[in-house]
C-alpha cells in the first residue's frame, strides 16, 4: 500500500510539472516558427539567447538579478490566489516598496550597513504591505472586487510615485533633467555574495517561508480553507475578514520587498517607469509555477534568462527583443489553456486542484 501511495504521489508530481514544461516547449516551438517566418534561424537565435543568459558566470548572475523581483511578485500573487484572491495590484505595491526603500536609502547617510540595509528593506516591505491592506479591507468590509480595486490602485500608485519622484524626492543634483530620486547611500546597497545577488538569496528564504506557512501553520491552513470556499470557511469558524486582510497584507509585503530589492540591489534610486511591468509579470510567474513557492523559482529564472539573453540574441542575429514578449505571452497562453495542452498530449494534466478566484463580483465575505 505504501509503495502504491508513493507511486501515485510521483505520478501527480510529474503531471503537475508536465504542464508548465510542455507549455514552455510549445511556446518555444511557436516562437521558432515566428522567427523562421521572419527570416531568422531559430537555432541560432535560441543559442544566442541561452549564451546571453547562462554563457558565463556574470551572465548567470545577471539572470538571477532579473529573476529576483519576479520571484517575489510571483510569491505575492500565489499567496493571494491560495485565499481565492487575485492580487492584480502587486504593481502598485511594488512601486511603493521601491520608493519607500529609496527614500530611506538617500535620507540617512551615516548609518552603518548592518542597520541601513534592513531599515530600507523594511520600509519597502511596510509600504507594500500597507497598500495591500487597503485593498484587503475594501474586499473584506465592502465586497469591492480586488481585481477592480487593484487596477485602480495601480494607477494611483503610478501617479503618486511619479509626483514624489518629480517633486519632494526629486534628484536636485546639477545636470539632472528627469524625474527620479537621488542615489541611495552606498551603506544601503545590496551587494553580491560570491557572485550571487544577495536579493536572490533573500528570495529563496522568502519562498521557503511561504511554503512553511502553508505546510505547517494554522494561518496557512485557514488561508487555503478560505480559498477553497467562503461558506466552508465560515462554517468552520474561520475569521474570514481577518484572513482576507492578512493575506493581502502579506502579499503586498512580498511585492514591496521585490521593489525594495530592485532599488537597493540594481537601480540604487527610484525612477518612474523602470519597474513598470514587473508586477504584472508576477501573475505569469505564479501560474507557470503552478502557484507553488518552489515552482515559482524556476519559472522566474526562465523569464529572467529571457530578459538577460535578449540583448545578445538581438546583437548576434538581429532579432527584435519584442520576440521575447511574444514567447512570454505564448507561455502564459499555454499554461492557462489546460484543455488545449490536454488535447495536444492526452492525459498530461490529470486531476488537479482548481482555485476559486474570489467570492465573486461585489460579493462580501
């Protein structure tokens, strides 16, 4: 009996991984067709892409650097999905996290790194978490759908951070003509650890923490129960409003951490437009990773590799970098279209857990 259960577990695990893998392969095949139609050798293009992403250690380090904010935004989306919430507001949460981290980074110049680095990071986490709490409270107490509020809050965040970067926080150094903050102090920089971006290592810890929450804690069980069905959770005595708010707080905090790491480890200031799109890509990463904390990591590395290697592919075979966007869109399409993948390879999906995205339009918890 034990061996049969083990075999069934292995089969389920294989089917869970198979859909993302097949989706990536189908997207790569479709991208190869597009490249061939445009007159480019697909093999040469993909070889240049892989070389640019993994050809040497600096390239690999740059790939991990690109993957870092994607991991955290993927975790933010996945955490919310476990509670049946579609946190499309991660973009705004990331922006506030990036700006708050920058504000602490350039406002305090004489702090030692052991204090300044976590101080700036906590500021980003707090800003993203507080912005997520507002959306969670609106959902819990008014029934406002988190997708609608998330979209609106993204626009609010974009405009507020643009104003601050072009107003009170603007870089006033001579020669600056664009909206951006001053450079943060070097004492708040996130450096590399033996060539590996420190931010990526923080992401691994965050992924392990999220996995542990769902695997071993009461709050994780309650989040999953709420995601399985509001009525079942209510009859179980779970405080649904509290869970919804806590989930959006934690989800926003993860997105804010992604913004903070982007500021402290890469940009070293806040500049409007630099982080646009990272929050939305987190949705694709979460789905490709099957909403599993450890599945999100390779999914983000894949997307980071495409971003990192796109430049060399363009330089080597004169391919427009927009082809990478097309391939990413195709990956999302195939991941979301389980039935299509099932038609192409029968039996690959099997039975799997389906998540209920929220309690409905305007439905109160």
